[in-house]
């Protein structure tokens, strides 16, 4: 799996992820591909495997979606400043009432 691509959240794809630091996102394909989780890690492959195992270190939302049979996909991006990369990605979303709306910048067009 290549950085920046979106792929099914299965062992073969997770095993091909780098062990570098960076950010990752999960998408629920059953709900029109909505991003359901954004995380960061100093070792992407290890952290994604923790989520995939649905063990005690997995995020509760991702664990529930997997256990309920949702079609979860993921993407990742490497960054030496993974905390800053996560903050920048979170900043792209603006809360409007109870909805999250993606904020567009001029350079996005």
C-alpha cells in the first residue's frame, strides 16, 4: 500500500505500511466514506495493528465498527512532526453546530 492511498483495513494492507511516524485516518465506506477517526503514531504499522486486533489499545469506535461488520478503510501519511501533522489535519475541519464541515483553503483549488 502506498502512502496517501485509501485501502481496505485488512492485515495484508497494514503489514505493508511503513514503521515511520505519521498520521492515519479511518473511513467507514458503509456511510459514504465518512472519516470516522484520525490518529497519530511514532510507528504507523504497530499502531494500525493494535487497531486491527481490536485489543485493549484499539480505539473504541473503530473496534465497535469492525465488530459490527462495517467496511472500514484507511489511509496514512508519514511525518517526522506527526503531532503537528495531526493538528493541521484536524484544523481542516470546522465545527458548525453539530456538524463537521471541511474547511477549504485557496491552495486546495
